[in-house]
C-alpha cells in the first residue's frame, strides 16, 4: 500500500476491500453488488461492487445503521429464478466467521425490500449447528437447504433476504438482499412472520447470548404475521411460532395497519471505518499480533489478525500478506474480531 493513499473514507473502503473474508454473507443467491457471489448479474450503472459485503448493516456499539438491503437499487436482472415450492440451497461465503451462531432468517419481500415475510428460520445455532462449548468463530454449517413456500406469489422483482443476529461480539445486524424471480406461484400473496430486525436503529437490541441461546427468542416467537404480495403488504396477528425452523404460514391474519418500513439512515462510512468489531474484553485494542507468527502455519479460513498497524486474513489455512489499515489508522482487536480504526 503506497503512502499516496489519502486519508478519507474512500481510501478506507478501498483499503479494506480485501476484508471480504470476515464476518459473513451469502454467495448464492448473489446478493446486491457482491464481488464474491455466484452467478452475479452486472452491477447497475452508477453503483460499485461492495467490498464490505460480509460486514453487518448495523452496530449498536458503533452507532450506525445502513438501509436494510444496504443498497436500494436492485440488480437489473434477477440473481436467481426460482419456482414456488422448490427446494433451494442458500450458500454462505466459505471465508466467514460464525460469532458463536445466533438467529438467521430467510425472508421474501415484494415491495423492493421494505417489508419482509419469513420463509425459513435457523434460530440459535445458525452456522454452528449446535450449542458451542465456548465462544467461537468457527463455522460448521455454510449452507442451508429448504423448500420455498408453495404459495409464494410469482414476480420478476422479488427480494430474497438473509438476516442474522450474531450470538457473540458487538451487537450487530447482518442482512443481504438478492433480487430474484419467482415463477409458478399461483397464490396472490404470502403470509409469514415479520422478519425480526434487531440491533438496528429504532429496533430492540438483542444482547450477547453468553451461552443462553434463548436470549431474545421472544422477538421471534412473538413476531406478527405479515402478508406480502406484489400489490402491497399488511400485518396481522401473532405468528405464535415455536421459535423453531419452519415458521407457520397463517392465512387467517387479520389485516391491520400497513407496516411502516424502518427509516433508513444514510451510512456515514467515514464514521465507521473498515469492518467494525469488538475488541477483546481484555481491553486490548491495538494489540498487534506478532508479525513473527505471520505466514507460519495453519489457521482457520476467514479469521483475521492484526499485524503491526495492518492486518492479515486467513485464506485456506494460510495467513495472507499484511494489508495496511491506511494512513493514520491502526488495527484493533484480535481473534477474528478486528477492524481498522483511528486512535
Ligand atoms: Cu463479524
């Protein structure tokens, strides 16, 4: 990294483009502007590929929330074309971390990404499969296969979303949106639990689980049903879900006031340089790992470590070269929970 790089948010984003292996994202279907997704459409004119695709869209501690789908302009063509009722396999970035699991939801929107109805849930142990013995960033599950509801309406402009509340670390909300086409749906609307939004401005905070995987579960079991359709959405009664995988689809939801999408705040990336993460409890921000440990041996893919003022990413068991955090910035945190920040 040459020192000609300027001290600006743009430089920071450019510097951190290599961080795509941190956190998590879906790679199939290809979410908006992912540089690492599978079968991605062309990025729309005027937009740029998102080197931060794996990072959360909001952080309580760092005080920011991006729009739900991060980008509000859809791909011009769908990432995937699915048939209502078919089995789909959602694939995650192989270079990712699990933050000890947490709650994943898979949802559909028919209003361009404003309101979402859940079609599948992987609660408590998303990415880890079962309760981990101790906090971990290891990933043991990197794809989920489930059947699309048979009563999804057909649309060329549907939005599929994955969302995640992480079990450990900063209180974050992760969400990727993929533009998809749904074929073969005979229903005019789909009713399912409203997607849970948490750790996001204006929404509840779900605390770190600290080993209690029922933490925040009431938000899922108590989610109201929402009916989504290409012609609009309405919210209705309680979903009464058990908090397990298959959300009940109720067709008897009484229409209520139309749901109000969350106010999206512009993301000021200059306020959140890089990939936000929680420094270790020991308070050791800026504790660079010894560069002597640099390229010397096996590591877990997706993990990152500080090295001097820069950082390294583990790719397929090998530590990368040291990437600079940029002029004036330094690497903070440890054990995969690292970010480039300013003193
Ligand atoms: Cu993360």
